[in-house]
C-alpha cells in the first residue's frame, strides 16, 4: 500500500445542492463526520486495528476542491508506507464498513445483516480461513462500527436541512428517512421502501410536508416528508388527493419506534390510487 490513495466521492443532492450550494455550518459538521468514518475504517482496512486517535492512524484524509455536480467533494485517503493486511481488498472493505456504520446508526437490521456478511467474507478471505484471527477481527468491526455512531450523526447534518440525500462513494446513500433514524432515539429504525395507502389530512406544498393517516394501520396521523419532485407541479397527485380527501397509494420509507410508524418519507405515487 506504499504511497497509495483511495478517492471517495461525497455528493449532496436536492434542495440547496440543486443550485450547487449547501449550508456551510451543516457541511462543516458533515465533513467532520465523514473524515472520522473514513479515517477509522481506512486504518482498519490496512492494519486490522481499531485506533481512536487520529495521530496514531496510518491514513490521512484530505479533501479535493468542490465540483458543481449538485454539490460534490472528493475525500482522499492517503495511506502511509506500509503493507496492508487486506491488500487488494481495501476499497471494497472500506465501502462495506462505511455502509455498515450507516446501517447500524440508522438501525436498519436488514442492511446490517447483508453488509456484516459482506465484510465477514472479505475478512475470511484475507485471513485465509484462520478462524481465531477472523473472529478477532469481526469482533473489532462490531466494536468499531458501533463507536462511530456519533460520527454518523455528524455526517448526515445537511440531509433534510440543505439537501435531500447524500452519497458516500458509489454505494452508500443516505436519504431523509435514514438521516432521521440516525438523528432519532437509539431505538428508532428505518424500514425498507414499500407501498402505503394514505389519506392526506394536511399538506404544505412549500415545505413538502404533510400529515397522513395510513389507512391499513389505524386512525393515528403521522408526519410525512415528500421528496418526490412532482409535488411542486401544479395539479399534482398529492394536492388532488388532499383536495378530494381521497386515499392515495405511495412509495415510502417509514421510521419506526418499537414497531410503530413514527414518520413516512414519500418518494413517489403509485398507480391504482
């Protein structure tokens, strides 16, 4: 790994980012979180060790100039001159670890299970099926990804405030539902996108928020955030359903607490409403 670098694109989309702008305070907080996550996971990827102090790490994280691609910055991991334990698998291992950090912080159990299996396969291959060494490294990953929850909360600072979503690398996507779960209580959980039939009882087209009743659940109302750009078009399906007080079929992610839906993040309408 001597002198090698890994480039990780950091992209913010929607809201202010559509105009190639982003709230500076939120951006600063986000980049601090990203830097922490990349430094810790990058160091593990080349040493197999979890180190908390930046000065003790064998990796340095720097940024390249922003690009007018919505709002994009490249994070660059500069590795010290050393042979890595996971040489040849550094990039996929970092991607898997970063995804696992976000899945754990948002309590996304399905994604945690999938990514944990991916990371364990990479570790197993690199330790040449040495069971004791493998189990030791898996335990380190578990402790490390849990300890990075505060950095994940920093990382998502602009999401829902100055952008609709952010991407870290080519695979890790944090939308508003995921960010809300990360910022929420420890037992909040983000569900997979699925179909809901809702009745809109309040609609704020300017802020793209609503209060809805989920018809198959109960009469309880929950907050909804609508990221679908169609909501800004005159005569859109949401406004029509609200005016008629008719049910509408939508695609949405739910944020759950103790199995109960606390809020919905709507991305699209579905046919057959």
